[in-house]
C-alpha cells in the first residue's frame, strides 16, 4: 500500500488514537479498504504548532526556494497520476479522463504559483523615498510589500479530489505566499488525499523545506475542522464546499477571540440568461450545450448552470423539447457520496411537490449514489413568488424559467443573490438592448460569461472564481487564478530602515528585478539613492 | 449658522423626529449650541436606499467625473478651513495648528484618491487573450478589473474630527472606488461633521453627482450605527475607534444573513524597542522624543507609543529621570470627551493599585476633560506576568519596561498581540545583532519604524495603517494611503465579451492608458487583436 492511513504531522505519522472510517465507493456502495484513523485534538495542536515553527523559517525562504517545493509537488503529482486517478476514481466515481485532466490542472496550479512568486511582482512592493527638506515636515523613507499571514487551515472539497483538495489551489497559493498549511482531508476521498500527502511530504524532504509547512489531518466528522479553525496559531482559513459548511467555518473564524480571515467558496446556482436574438440564432444547439454543462461531472461543479432564463418565442418549444429529450434519455449519474445523493433526491422530491414547477426526469437510477438527471421548468411569475427555487441543488439538474416580459426577467436579475458566475447568450443587438442586464449582473457575480456556459474554469491571471455572498465569504478575493495568492498575505511597511535590514524586494537596487511602485511610478528600475 | 442640525439624507435635511443632543466643549465642560437631532431608523433606511439608487449611476461615472467630486470636496474643505478649525477646536479642544494641519491632510487625502483613480491603474486590470487553437481545449478571452462594492457605512472617529471623519480617508476612498457612503457622524463633534456634510452636499451639486452618494446621520447613541451595519443594502463598513466599538461592528457585520466586510482600525499600544547601542548614542534625546510622541494630541493617536522596552545599562537612569521630569512638570491635557477622560482616569487608577508598577504623574488637573500625563514603569518579569498591562490606555501615558536580558525582551516581543506599529531604536550594530527582533515584529505589526516614533503618519502610496487583530479587523488592508481604496472594491471578470460591452479599462486599445497585466506581462500597451 502506497500511502499512510494515519494523519501526517510535519512528515510523521500521527499516533493511532482516533476513530476509524472508510471511504465509500460510490459506484458500488461498498466500503473501501483500508480504514483511515481520525486525528485527535492533540494531533491538531501538534500539527499547528509544527506549522508555526516552520513558518518562522519558511517565510524567510527565497521565492526560488518556495517555487522549488511547488514544482517538486507538481512533478510528484504528475509522476503519480496513474495511482492518483485509479484511487480517486474508486473514491469519487468521476470519469478517468476528468480525473486525468484534474491531475494536470492540479500540478499546473502548483507551477502557476511557482511562476508567480519567481517573477516576484505579486508582493506589490512600494517605495516612497525620503524628502528630508519637505515643509512643514520632512517625509521619511517608507517601503512596503506583501508578506505571509501564518499557518493556514485548508479544507479539501468533495467534488474536486485533487484541484481543490490536499495540493489544490488553497494549499499551493498559501505555500507560495510563504505560509505553512494544515489540511483537513475530505473524508470522501481519504486514499487520494493520503497519496497526495505522501507526495507533498516527499517533496518537502527532497527540497529541504521545513517539515512543519505541511500536515494532513483525517476526520470523518467535524471535530478536527473545528479545532483547527479555533486554534490560536491558525491565521486564516481556505474552504471550498457547501453553503452550510462554509458559513459554519465563517462564523467560527469570526467568533474567535482574534477573528481571522476565512475564505469560503460556497458555490452558487450560476444563472444563465438567454436573450431573444441568441435563441433565434442558436436554437437547439443551446439545449445540447446547456444539458452538457449542467450534467458535466454529474452536475457537481460549483459553476453548474442551475437556472436558465429563456424567453417565450417560437424557438422556445423546440429548445425545451430537446432539453426534455436529452434529460429523459440520459443514463444514470453516480454522485460523489451517499449523503450528496440523498440530498439531491430530497431536493428533487420537495420540488416535485411544488405547484408551478414541472419536472422531466430520466428513468429511476439504481444504486446508493446513483441518480437521474432532472429538468425543472417554471414561469417567471411563479419563480419570483418562490425565491427558494433559486437555491443550489448539487447534482445533474437545472431549472428553466420562461419569461414573456423583459421587465420580469430584469426584476429576477435584480433579485439574484451573489453568484460565482452569470452567463448571457446574445447577439450584438441583444447586448446593446440589454446593456442594463449586464450592469445588474456585474453587481451579482464574480465572473460574467458571454455566449458560453460557466463550467470549465480557466486557471489564469485574469480569472475570478468568487463573488458576493453567499457564493463566497469575501467577494474581494478569488479562489482560482494567480490572484488567489492575495488571500493569504498582508502588507508590511518599513519606515526609515537602512538598506541592509530591508527585504530584497524593497532594496534600492531591486536585486529581484520586480515591478515596484516608486514615488507613484511603476517600474523595474532601481531606486536612485 | 452655517450648518444643518438635522441629518442630511441625499442632500436634504431629515425630518425633525429624533432625540436632541449637544456637543460638549471639553475645555469648559459646557454643552454647546446648537442642539443636533438624532436620525431615526427610518432615516437610516432612506439614506441607504438613496445610496443604492445613486450607486447604479455613480459606479458607471468615469474616473475623471469621480475625481472631480473628490477635488471639489477638497477645495471646499480648504475654503472652509477657518470655520472648520474654529468649530472643531471648540468641540475637541485640539490645538489650532493641529486642526489646520488635519484640514490640509483631509483635503490632501481627497486629492490623493482623485489622483489614484485618474491615473487608473489601481483597478488591476488583467487580460488573458483567447487561444482558440489550444489543446485539449481552447482558452476563452478572459478579462477582469476591480469594481465598487456598493453603499458603504462609514463611522467618524472621535480623535480625528476631519481626517478620519465625515470626509476622511474611508469616505474618500469609498467614493473614489465608485461607492456611495452613508456616514454616521461621531457625536463628539457634530458641528464639525455638519460643516463637512454641507461641503460635500454642495460639491455633489456643483459636480452633478447623484445626491444619494452621500448621507450624514447624527446619533448620540448606538441605534443608528447598528441599523446602518445591519441594513441589507449596506455592502461594507469602515470604522476607526476603540476596540470594543470596532469589535461590536465586526460581530454585527459577521452575523448578518449575508456577512459583509468590516474594516475596523481599533488602535494599539505601538511598542517601542530601544536597543543598547541606541540608548548609549541617543541618551536623553530619547526621553524628549518619546515624551513628545506619547503626549502628542494629548496621547489620543492610534499610533501613540504606549509601551517602551528599555535596556538596563548606565544610560538608563538619566533617560528615565528625564522622562519622569518631563512628565511631572507637564501641564494639564484636555481630552476629547468626558467619557474618554473618565476612562483614562479609571485606567490609571487601576494601574496605581498594581504591585510592580511605578507611576510618575504631573500634578492633578482640574476640569471635566482635563487630565495629567503619567509615566508608568515596570520590570520585564512583572510585565510578562501581567499581560493586561499591555492594553491601550487612550491619553497621555506610556509604560516603560526595563529589561536586563535580551531573552526576556524577545519573549515579550513574541507575546505581543497585533499592533498598528512597532518601533525600533538602534545603531547598525544593534540591527545586525537584533535581526530576529525585526523578524518577530514583521509578524506583529503593520508598520515598522526605525529610529523614529510612530506618531505622525505619512499619507502615501507605500504607507500601511493596519496590522493583525486587534489593531485592525483584517490585516490584509490599510486604512491610510492609496492602497486603502482596495478595501471597497472586488474583482469582476468578463469571459468572451465583445469589445463594445467591456468597460474602457479592459478594451483592447487601452483608451485610459492604464497599466494592465496582459498574458502575464504588465504594460500600458494595447492588446493586439
């Protein structure tokens, strides 16, 4: 067996002191071997203390040294891809190709953050040089740059066993910024988590990084996560998951004697607005694209389009017919966990009983985690009267809302809560006519998509994966893309310090060659002293 | 009389429906004319709704239009300087020269943010161009930039009736980013607040800005502030004041059905570390500088040095003697409000009863808000055993902590909570020997000062006025300097949008000439399409 079944604390296995749990294979409903051992409160304390000790060293390591660790992890993930995909497939029932892609995305994210910190300008260095002769008072020399926060608690997500999990974006961005991480593994994929944990521990050793920069804690319940977020030496939290889970962590972080930042990405319903011209132009293609998007990954993406506004016009019926056909003829989908499958079925059952909501379903699926796709349909007046229908249902379902009047659709847009994304399908003429819709959606979502569907998230410099609450705990940050590193850093200012005591990023000569703002001008030049 | 005694809601006086209150002249203890009328919950609702309506217009105004308003406010403040200083002096007992300087700082801050948004690069625009031929999947065109959050609740501070009040840094940065503001005036200086409110309303009219971008609410209690922070259309909070007040607002913001960012700058004790070489070199000058700094503004600065670590060596006694002499011979100080004076006297009284704490005081001051300076002294072992002695006492007092052993001083540094500033006095040799002290302080404060005192805050690009809790609610932001605008904005991403529907900041040609990150390179060039 290539992985430990105990928590990993600063490179060592924890004592075998906690309760046992097993992953469930969602495809078979069977418990999987081996058993994993939950961490204890004592393990949490040891992991966080080791992280704090490592922080003192890690925060002073040069960017190339930190980048080396991230690249070693990336190489380790790529080298173990077959083992990872095999175990992850058993633990999640996600398709092989998807898990292969996700492995590449995960190693790619590690390399992206390695590139970001090696380039170095992300620290936002600023220098205001002294003006000793200024009247009425001289100006001192003032310099500042971003520095890491301290040990970060990271929670693995159920729906991305790699990209949002042990070595996912939260871990990679936190490590990149100079923070240690203590990861709480998601109990649905402990084996995948353990393999990644092994890869990170090996990478730390091969790079000579302090062992405490990473610990991995198992727990099938909530106790470890709670102890982690409440630990006095934890400085911030990164979480991807449900709204309930995220809000619980937000509340815990806010209620500490010393509140800490909690970045929780909690998903959303990702409204799609089909405008009249686009419906005329695209016709049934829209049905194919939409069905593909809301069933991708069995509808378990944070970016799944869960509500679609469709104008009533001649092309509406064929598009809806096609959507109904695709839905009713679709095969069974296997969800990630029995709990997620139960929630999905329960949500559909409650919607089945609602007046004003029609449902087209595929034939009943058999198996503990097996579910059928479902297309919900309603009229906009019923939708406006039932705001709870806009809530996210995790799984292969979407709600089509037909509108006759532009005004009603605009009102629905205005009443949206915060979402990760909002998509608009339109022609150029539609866009001109509906400019006020775009102006509304800019206030509602982190990412607007034109003539596309929201699933399939690019990891890049410009991407934003966040948005107003409840999509995200703090809309000022993003979970994905190079900007994600900003969640885990804060500006520190040096006033009147001699060259020799300044970090390299702030020295006159600009030895790292980074972009800096010097007396208001952004440049790679040295400070003339 | 040149100002309204009623709240100003989107340019109009509120109904005369709330309770009356008066400012107290701290120098005389007398109530001042005229009476001001507290806002009602209904006024709060109307102000916030007007702000939301104005937001839809204001967020789309060009940067030069928003800058024009900020400059009009700045000019209005400068033109009314005599009136402002006169009223503020009566309401705060702060010296005329200080208030003149503060008026200039306040108008200067408005102009700084006008410059920042006119230059335009602050939005952090990023463009990742499409790669239609990329394998396995094409990359869409992705662009993003910062956009405003929505109506911001701003709380005026007692200790800066201008620079952290109605047209202070929170208001200026929020308006600059494209947000409306609803200001809760501090009840200790309602007249000053009303004059500034009048200036802002006049500026809004002269610039043709939507009237709802600014409202000013009076209240002598907590009800208006609470209703404001809990209002569903308020999107963030800016506060400067006490730890208790700030924490109450943080908790309220976090407990909303939709939690919102609350930036609270809550002050700190601002430790000063005198290293052995500096003490030898500087001698009694240190006493003069330190006394000047901890009594500046009657010791009512957030950056007041409230604890000073002093090594025990031959030069210690003359420095301490000088500090004691300056303290005992100092005249009376007039604090801002009877409440602040009472708290100061109560804090000193409780310290007077502590064992291990010596106190040197000036002769007793007479008057409701009059207090005497006090120098507290202790040994580091007593200090380490009494962590509560490190708490901020607002007023003209500071605590000197003598240390024999480097280790004890380092332990005290490690046990510090979050502070706005930490100052170090040293020679180059001291700095080399105490590099680990700097490394500790980087984790404890927002701004480190070398061979200087923390009072006298520069408003610039590189400044940081923030720090880990409890100095500040979120160490990732600053209350002062051009970076302060980042508190009130969030990234919004556009995927696959045609040129015509993009904000100017993201268009290919870069019509605003701002710095942007294009495919990873920061440049003012156009996007080649």
